[in-house]
C-alpha cells in the first residue's frame, strides 16, 4: 500500500489509494564523501558533495498546502488501511493518528522542510514497522548524509566496543583510521550514543534497532532517515598508539553518480516489491560507492560495454 509524496506503506495492497500528494520517490543511495576538515577526497567525489547546512538551506520546497495534503493523506493511510494499528498501539504505547492530527493543527509553527519531514518520519517510526515508511520527496530522495567512515561493533572478553571499520576512499588522517576505538560521540559515551541513535530507527525489537543505530551514526539515506541535527560531530577515540584523541568531522551530503543511478533505481523498486529493509539497502549501496570505488567503476564500464 503506498501513498506518494512522502508516505509509503507496504502493508497489504489495498484496492483503493488515498489521493496523490507531492511526490516522494524511491531514493537512490548516495556516494558519501570525506569530511572537509580532515579529508583529502578525490576531486570526482568532492565535486558531488556538499556540506549539510548548504544542502538544507536549498531544500525548502513544500508550501503549507502541500504539507497539509501530505498530513491528510497520511491520516487516511494509517486510519483506513493500516491493519496493524491496534497491535502497534498496544505493543509500543504510541498513537500515530493523534500525532498526525496534532501536527496538522500546529502546521504553521513547524518551520523548515527538514523539520517537517523529521516530524513525519518520527511519527511513522513510532510504529516500529519496517514496511510502513514515510519517504521524503526531492531533493531528499536522491542523497545520503554521511561521515567519512563506518562504525563496527566488536566484543572482546565480554566487553563491547565500537571501532572504525573503514574510512572513505580518499580520506586521509594521521591517527584516525581503520581499527581505532571510538570512545565518545559529541561528548556522549559511545554506548549511550548508539542507544540514542537506535531509538530513531524502526526495528521492531531492540537488537534490530541497535544494529540500525550503529549504521545510522555515519550514514543517513535522507529519503527515509531525517537529516542530522548536528552539522558536525566531535569524536573521541583511542588511537592505535593508545593515545586518547579527538577529531571533528562535518556531515556531507552526496548523491549517487549517474553511472549507478539507474541500476540502483531498479534495486530500490525490487526492495519495495519484496518488502525488504529499504534503509539498510540504501546504506549498502552508498557504501559500495564510498569504500569500493574501483568495483563501481568496473560495473560502470561493464554496463557501458553491454549497451
């Protein structure tokens, strides 16, 4: 079941659709780029990247009438078609319908598009259902906000820790590199920072949200995840030498290169059809471009030779 413009729910298809709204398209993962402060990105990638604040400044596109239409369609979708609503209300003590009605009432006070979309995303996330999603329209639907590394969890002697699993191709720093242990995230102990990030995601159990929270620390497909509130992060880490250090990294926003866009659009369509985890699929696509650019270049060459 789908509602174009921002809301897409994949519960059992209904015969009827709510009226169409400003378009929310299936997003294509983005090729994230290294942070401006400490990275030495390749020219080809950095040309496609922009700072988060720059991107958001140009992203206001919906007027009040369009926002109202989106909210009304969401109300129709949840109230008339979402068969799991009673179950979700009981399981998670949430009321997405009432939240939508309250948002409609205070719509004039919402502010920017980013804030409006964040509120809508939060409402849909509250039901903890990976098949019922709010999907953002352009320009959010074709980009990923990212930091120039990925986080991995590991356990040693029953002690859980978080390390840098890899850095973007082109990112260079003397001490912040693969293998360093993360200690703090904007002054918050890393364990707690992961818990906070996990709460922003829609996994139906704690383990699922934990996994998605780790990925969401550094990668946000903006079609389905709200833009970061912080324009940069300050990360405390233990270098390979054992020294406790800090680094400041800025969020970047990047879209997929045209060479992979068509293939990724097909993948996204298949993801919807099969009811798979859209956000994870988008992150995986984006990371292939960031961490394995040669493979993506080879795929482009093969595709070009086949046409």
